């Protein structure tokens, strides 16, 4: 399974978002630090989930990281999280 599919599945399972976009931004960072050549190093997640309502921005980010879990997080160099 491709990493974008793993990210999507983990977030859907863990947070049941009403809106979810998983964007691979690795090509924009080719040759930069953290680019491992896999084409799957830099990601943006746009997420809207009622399960995150009322939480601070830090708590929301922690919830996203927890939903992704260590197996996915350790394979990502950069993760931008946009709450909507």
C-alpha cells in the first residue's frame, strides 16, 4: 500500500474526519535536506474532524500524530497539518 493510502486509512480510522486531503509535496523538496529519494518524504494533511473540536492546536496536532502512529510518523520527514 502506498504511503498516502496508509496515511488516509490511519486518519479515517483514528479521527473519522468529515474532510480529509492527503497531499504529497515531496517533489517540491527534491534535493533538500530530508529528501530520501523515495518521493514520499514531505506531506500535507488538510483535515476537518468533529472529534478535534474544542481541542487546542497542539492537542489537535498530537491527535493527528497519534492516529498516524509511530510506523507512519517515522517514515515521514515533514508533515504539514492544516485544520479546517
